[in-house]
């Protein structure tokens, strides 16, 4: 993967040196396309100031083409957007102008009212949660700049500091705009569990809030629910969400929000922002659920010329609307707005190589002036037909993200050695090349000269949907891969590209390995969930081992974990979870839990067919433990539970699912194993109690076909008798719909037939190539019989210039 890093000079952080029109004086460690956008971003920001701020007495960002009766109004969304642009353009003067005007006109004492007239009179009461979260992030970042002496301290007309008002916003967000500790409401006490606006989801921002927030709140729960709702979207397989939806994925059935269109059921102006917001989460924090969604988006859109708004089935939006200027324009829009958002998706899904063509398309909508768009256009995508507000900001966000400008200042400022480039102390080791995971896993390790956010990605060379990722924030890493997917399924056999990257690393490391066989997790009639030999908190099956506290969901407990790590006991690895219970302001005995989290990028694992949980465990002193099945359909904490009584001796327990009953005197519930999102080992004791839970192994039994399929037998690296090029091919691409393999051959190889070989090099099938380079294989041999599942080799080209593509046939 091509990786370019924005260059910047690290200078002394002295106030007054940065008055000129330049971006922030910090190096970006984000990937970037080849074209630098610095001057474009600065010019288009100057244009927004000239058109949307300077002509008005009230110095918020105004909408010059807003609809009657409040022409040229200003909304809290524009306050947030304007502050973000001012921050990245290092323009504290306008940052303060916009914020101060928002404070004077919109601040209610708890939140920013969402709309004001041209004169600054509130005409829309109540908050828009996306605006408040954008303003909060801008204020948190501004506070960092003050602490680094890049900006000067500032107090708003209401007497608030940057950090103080940010905390006020987080308090009101959590109390008024987050329901049940996880549903983002679009407004104050409006929506949430009933309906959401996915375009408001900002998981990367919530990670910053989680660290900044003086109160201990469950921001992770909000993040998880955002991704759960995204995965439930009716457009998820195309990488899209509707403007408005229920968190469970259904349409709302009514028009919601301001200026609603098509009942909120289309991927339109609200929803398209999810591409930028989710791409930010991947580029800032390596969130695997973000990349999974973005890859679906990139696969759907394909090429940048198709960037637009869509219905959930992938068809174009319909209709037209009238701007406040009286100009009529269609709802479809191939413009700087849509290209900018789809470009963000491309960068998150495939890095600079995928984003490069989108960058080229986006630059077609910049003509060198101080605005995005064309002065005139026969297709009516010009300044006359554009809003000159929303479109300008979304284009700017997309451009800043793909050019590496939209950097995570929160993480950047943590760097204790900002003037020292990230380097390898121990070069990464990727061994063995030939992986038979039932004998030994793939080990990937390395060490940097300082802590960094890193990621290790493994991707099949023949199936781009087959990939997994490990990530962390440390100065070293040592991971083990057993050939299993995120959900614990065996990955396709064949060649894999291993990419090791980190924030600040100038060039990623890439290696190639052969996966001959994944680890078989079936041990007799038991399915092994984890036995901790890989030394980490990622189970073989499931998302992660984590902690659940009495402070989550906004509760008042202060319990904490003293130790949470894999330990060695003789020759065996075990998971140790040591806790300290603290009642805090809870009002009853405090509690905590060790949790096996089985959420996935698309919801949660389906445990249908599970009949027993088998776990070996011990404690330091005798301990009663509630074992709880946490499901998404039971919201009042009356989960189904069973119990264990642990002692200092490791013991194996078998918990039949039939023995689980509803806790807290719950009744009438039905245990739906398809909706289990976690298994908790919970303790509840007097404040001050300390103890530990140590787990050795955990298994499932039952009919688990919906959860796991055993891997095929090990096969050695491909050994083809014919002379083939060894490097990964670009001239031949292939994808399968399960019934037919579709193969595309480039122009200069279309005169030669395609041949399919088996592992030993025997010819299986000869196929002809059509005029457009398409080849179809129905998985039959030359005799017309269907081939057996396994890896086959597709070859194309002349004997002197032949290329090969391993094809994994799974039926």
C-alpha cells in the first residue's frame, strides 16, 4: 500500500509565531494522497469567512441560501463546522469570533440552541447533538493549543474557558442527548432508543471525550451502539445508512428533523456524513468496525465518477428542491460534497492508493478560487446551484482527511518526543512463512523507539473480504495469529499480505505469508473459546475480554480493576482479573464483572445451539460469581444468569444453558441466544472488597454450526510445475457470487486462454476469454464435474509472460 505522510516542520511552540495563514504547525502522521491540499484548504476557509461570516454583524457562520422565513440564518452546526476549520487553519481570531457569537446567541446554559435568525435571535430551540459534539471537540483541541503555547487563553462572553465549556457540553450530552448510556439522541430528550440520525455518530470524538471527561462515563457503550446501529442499517451491505432510522435498522415511518426528505429513508445529506465520521475513527484509532463498513462503501461505489446520494437499494435519489435563492436543483448531486465524502470512505477503506482517484475527481471541482465548485457547469453543478454552505464544509472535511490535515491533536499532543521521528528499534519479525496454526501460529513482533498507535493487518491476496487486524498503543507488540477471522472462523487458505503500520511511520512494512491451515478449535465435542496461550485479551472466538463496572451507563460506583492480564501458571496460560470494589455514590453494594464480549462489526455472534458453557476458574479466596448472558433484547438488567462458587483451587464447571434463569426476580423473558452480546462473570460485595477471578479455559458445547465450522486440512504452499510469475498480479482480478467465478483479464493478455490448475499442477479446466476480457468459471472441470473445495491456481498470459492467481473455492 502506498503511504505518503504530510511533511511539516516542528517549530518552537511560541505564541505569536503563527499569525500568518498557515495550517497548524505540527507534523501529520496520517496517510495522504499525493496532491498537497494545504493552500486549497486555506483558500476555501478564507472564502467561507468572506461569504458566510464577514458580511454579518453576528459573526456566526451564516447560510446565505437558507429557506424562508429565516433567510441567511445561522445554525449550531455551522458554529461547530466553522470552529473546526478555524482550528485546523490555525485561525484563533475567527475561532473565537464564531464561538463568542454562538455563546451570545445560542448558549442556553446547558447546550447550544440549534438555530438563530440573521440578527442572532433564537428561532429554533433545543440542541442538535452533532453540533454540540463538534463544538466540544474543537474546544478540547483548542485547549491543547493553549497548553502548548500555540494559542492564547480566551474566555467567552459567558465567562467560559475552552476546557470548561467543553466539560459543560459533555455533561449535557450525557444527561440529555445519550439515552440508556448508549443511544445518541439527535436532540435533548428526543429520540435515542426510538430513532437515531446515523450522520451524527462520531465515535472517534467519543474516544477523545472518554479521556478528557472529568466524569467516568461509558463512552465505549455509546461507541459500540453506534456501530451496532450502523450494522443494522438496511443499506449496510452497500456501506450506507439512511438519514433517519431506528437503532434496530427499521425505517422510522415518518419525516423527522429539519427539512426532511423522503421520510429520512435515503442516504442523503444527513447520512452521507457518516463516511467522514467513521473514516476518522479508523484513521485516528484503527477501529476495525469502521474499516469493515467503509470497505463495503468503497466496494459499492467503485469509482469516483459515481459519487452521489442514493436510496438503500443502491438506486439514485429522486426529485428536486428549491434553494433559498429560488434556484431549483435536482436531489442527485455529483459534486465536491459527495466526492469529498466518498473520498473519505476510500481513504479509510483502502488508504492512499484507493483514495487517489477520488482525490483527482475532487480536484475537478476546485478551480483555484476561494470556494469549492465550478463557476459554471452544463450539468448545473456550479455555484449558482450549490448551497455555498453545507457543500463547502463537507468538501473541506473530505479534502482535509485524505490529505492528512485532519489529524488527531489529542493523540499528537501525547507524543513525549514530538521532534523525534518514529523508528524501529527492533525490525518487525513475521514468522513462519508457512503457517500450520495447529502446530504453531504466525508471530508478528516489533519494537519502536517510542509509544505509537500501531496496526497489523492480514489480508488474503485472493479475497479482499478476508482480512483481520490487530492494533494497540504501545512501544512494542507481539501478536499471534491462528488463521482465524474476527469472529473466530477459519480464514481462506492461500497467500496473505501482512501490513504493519503505525502513526508516524514513514513507510509501512509489508510481508507475505502462506496460510496452509487454521487452528482447529474443536476439542472432541467442545468448541474452544480461549485458553490464553497467545498472551492477549483477544479470544479465539469473540471480540475481546474486558471489564464491566458499576460506573458504566452513568452510574455512581467507583470500582476498578487492579490487574488484568494473561499470566503463566506452570506450563499453562491463564487470564487474571483482580478487582477492588468501591461503592462511591452508588447507594448499594458495588459490583464489577469480567466480560467476554462477542459483538462483531455487524452486530453480535449467533450462539443459537449452545447447550453448555464449560469454564475452568479459581479465585484468591472463596467467591460467589454470577454468570450472566447479556442480550440486546433485555434492557432492564433482568438478564438470564447462573452461578459459580470459586475457591483457590482451579476447577472445571459446566453450566447448562437450561439452568439459566432471569435475575433480579425477572419473569416472562425468553432467552434468545442469537442476541447474546456478552457473557459476564459478575461479583457484587461490600465496598472495599478485593479478590480475583482467574480463568484457565472456556469451551462451548452444543449444535454450534451457526457459530463455527472446522477448517479444511492443511495444504503446503502452492507448488505449480509450470513457470509462473511469483509476484502478486494486478492484470487479473476475480470475484465469486458463490455459483460462478467472474474473472477479468487486462487487454494485453486477452489473446491467451485461462487455465485452472489444482495443487499438484494438473490441468483442471481451460477457459476462453471474451472480447471484453471476461471469463466465467462454474467450478467444473473439463469433464463437467464440480471440483472439490480447496485452493486452485488460475493462470493467464503467454508462456513467457504468465501470471498466476490462487483461487480459494468454498462452497
